[in-house]
C-alpha cells in the first residue's frame, strides 16, 4: 500500500513534479524545486529555536508550508500547523508581492500609510467581502449587512472605505 510510505502531500507533490518534468512548456527549475525544501527546513528551524507551531501564508504557499509540517513531524514527532488566506491581489487581479513588484508593505517607510489605505480602498467589489472577513475583526453579521448596503449603492464604496480604514488602523 503506497499510503503506508508516503503522505498525501508527498504524493501530490510527486505527481505535480513528475507532470511538470514531463511537459517541456511547463518545466520546473531547480530553484523552484528546492524552494519547498528550503521553506520546510526554515519552518523546522523556527519550530526548534522559537517554538513556532503555526505558519500563516497566502494560499499559493500551501504545499511549501506542508513540507515544513511534515518535516517537523518526522524529525521531532511534534505537531505543527499551516494556515493560508487567499492571495491578496491588486485592482487588476494580479498577485501582490515582492516577486511581482507590487508588494504592500506593513513598514510605513516602504508603503506609506496613505498608500496602504489607498490600496485597500481600491479593492474590487468582488473581493471586498472576502477581504473584510479575512483582514478585519468585524463580526460576520456586520460584514454581511455592509455588503448588502454596498450592493444597493456600489458607487458609494462604503465597504471599501470600511476595509481601508479598519486594515489601516490595525497596521498603522
């Protein structure tokens, strides 16, 4: 039984890697291949040195975090956990991050509080509800009421204004 020797995560990664290696247009670089291993090892070090038992990243890092969860379990016998949120995107739907050149920094020297506020204010109608749920402490019932009001008059952008104000208050 293959399940006795490999975790589901390992099987998924092996299948993805095998497919990518077999498809010339979808090949995988060594850096990309090693990244998951390095991130897994990083989680192990954080767990050993600082007692870190939870890593939180965007959803595109799920398998990388799981490599750390699995490595910690195998090397130490301890539990570790992974939590992801949807990717944060800009107004055009492009992923925000260093590699994309459009990161939104928490450090006010890198992204001013004004620019930070504007980023959240400019979120699309499609994303504002999810972002209110993920990045604010508003009760769900208040978010649902705000989204309903927003649907009645989207031009006022009340949901975006609340999102921008609340997230900026948390960070700055």
